[in-house]
C-alpha cells in the first residue's frame, strides 16, 4: 500500500475509503463528500487504521476527522509522507 507518487497515494486512499464504505471508487469520484455516503465514526476509524498501517504513518486525529472529501484525506496522507 506504500504508494510513492501523489497519484499512487490518491488511488490507495480512494481504494481504502471505497472498501470501508462498500462503495465503488466511481461512486466516490462522482460524489467525493464523505458525508454523502455512510461515513460515520466507525468507518472513519477503520479508514484511519488502514491508512496509518498501510502507509506507515501517524495522522492527527483532529485533522483526519476534519477531512470532508477523499481529496482532503489524500492531502493529509501526502503531507504525512512528505509529499
């Protein structure tokens, strides 16, 4: 899961979120706002755990919960990786 380019990071984040939500990546591309899907605290924590484990990073919980879209989440992961 350790994508190194921004494109790889975005694809991996999209895959994790789509898996957690049981939605297709296309659904999330069409409607990237997480609240429009079944995004709740359990889904959020599951995605956080998968992203931290997969990328070998730690994300600030407050910043992670402030992410409203897949793009916001991708930016957080990229920043934690130094991209």
